[in-house]
C-alpha cells in the first residue's frame, strides 16, 4: 500500500513538473523564438550574398556603377572634411599662394596675406561677448557677486563655521582640561550676574557665599578648582550644582571671570574664608600653594 502511495506521489510530481510549471514553457518558447530569429537572420545574409553574386554575373555594369558611386561619395566626404578643417585653421592650398602675395618683397622673400583663422575669430569675438555678458551680470544688474563680495561672503561663511566649531569645542571642556582664558571673562560676567551675584555679590565681594576677590579659598583657587566647584556645587553649604543648568562652555566662561576678579578689592568685601593661596598657575607659579577643604 505504501509503495502504491509513493508511486502515485512520484507520478503526480512528474506530471506537475511537465504540465504545471508555466515558467518552463515560457523559457522554451523564448529559446525557440531566439533560435528562429537567428536562423532568419542567417538566411537573409545568405540570400543577400547570393543576390549580389547573381547581380555580378548577370549585370556586372550595374554593380560596377554602384561601387564607383560609393567610392565617389566617400572621396567627396573626405574632401569636404578636409576643406572644413582647412577653413577652420585658415589654411589655403599651395595653388592659391600666388593670389595671396602682397606687392612687396625683400631679398626675394615675399609676404602672404593669409586670412585670420576662423577659430581665432571665434575666440576673439566670443571673449568680447563673454565680457559684455559678465559686465551686465556682475556690474550692471548685480545678479552675481563680484570678487570683493565673494571674498566677504567666504569670510562670513568661514566665521560662522569657526563659531560653530568653537561652540562645540567649548562644550568638550571639563575640570581636568579647562584653562584660564581672559577672552572668556566678558561672557562669564553676564552668566555670573544672572546666576551667582545673588550669593557672591555683584562684584564678587561675597554676601551669603564667600568673597571671590581675595586670595583665600575654601575649595581651591585655580581655574580647575573653580570649574569643579561650580559644576558639582557644594550642596552641604547651600551651593547647587550648575552642571544641569549651564553648559561646560558656560562654566568655563564664568570660571575665567571669577579668576579675573582676583585682587580687585571691591567695597564691602566679606571677611576672608578658607586658606590663603599666595601664587597661582595662571601667574606662572610652578608649585601653586593651594588647599582644598
């Protein structure tokens, strides 16, 4: 019984492969059409060759005349191309040299009045037309930028790219890489006034927070120490961490501004707190005396 079932399945598979596979018949049809087209093309070539052989035998004059006409047309095309090339280059045949001679000579040497080549005239008049169009576009109607405008435009684009780069680079700084930069102090002053003056005074003289203008520091007076203090804050003494509010670049700016407040001696300065630091890295000391509580 199993053998009969397996045999029936095999027959069904063979029948399905032969009759049910549409792609197979399509491929056979395409191959047949290609073979027929190749055979027809070969037959046409054979018939054409046979007809030429018959014509050469039965009507040799006609065949010879057709060949001569073809050769004449080919030669005429060659002459036309040579004439066009010579005209473009301004070349005249040697037979016309006597017609180009100018009526004067020196020591047997004569001058020919050769015309200006077409290509030279095309370049000459083309440059004039280009100059006129350039004048209209750049200096009359102002449709394009002249050299000065292009220079200023490139400068503005470069400055914009520079500022974008500096903005990105400024935010890559942290407490281990920050350095004092006097150029950042003006921007840091605005940040200090908006966020720090309430506790440290408008001039850094100290109110609730410590005095920032003397040489006494609780958490260190170097720019790296100040950056770290501003970034992480001192929660136990009421100073909040500013890393969620200010970007690293802004913290670097306000740190440089705080450094610039050193020894400014504002009015109503708060009493000193912390440990005195006699010298700083920014002042050129190789062994800064600082202490962090």
